[in-house]
C-alpha cells in the first residue's frame, strides 16, 4: 500500500531545509571585508542581528556579554548594542576599532567565535555585518 504524504508537510519541510542551507552558506561565507581603511585608520562595524521573537531574553543576554567582552579588547574604541524600538527582537551592534589589525584580532578572538556559535540557534535571519570607514 503506497504511503501518501501530506503535500503541505512536504512543502514546509523542503522550505525548512532550504532556509537552513541558505543560513549555513551565509554563515560560512563570512562578512564582506573592506580592503581599504579610512585615513584615520579606524574601522566602523555595524551588525544587524534579528532574533527569533521567542528568544529575545536569551539573545539579549548573549549580546550584552559579547559587548562587555568586546570592550575589553585591545584596539576596541566602542562597542554598543542597540534595540529597535518598534521590534524588540531586532538588535544593532555598533563597534569602532582603532585599525584593521585590531578588528581582525577581534574576529579571531575566542569570545567572538563563542558568541556566534551560541547565538546561531536564536537567529531569525543571518547576521548582516558591514564594515565602514569615516567619510572625509
């Protein structure tokens, strides 16, 4: 006797698999990197982090710890986490680094890798991290 599958369940499962594959590809591809630094050498990083609404408390705790750890790093001039007023599950991390070398060291730091691993299950969408330089 053939097994009949619920078409909606199959469609939903295929969609879920695609979402996971897209998230994984985005995660491993890493953020785009600027090849030039501004004249003052500082690197400005703006990262948008969207949490699943049911995981706001867990995400908030991880983001607070990440910012506190980041502020202690050599070359970190500023690290702040903002919460979008109209959507409390949308966060923006704003970081200012003395130079590219300090930023690269931050990217390789154990606490940065740990933060990204721990927050991954709580994400509603991939990180949107962008590097900037001061317009002069």
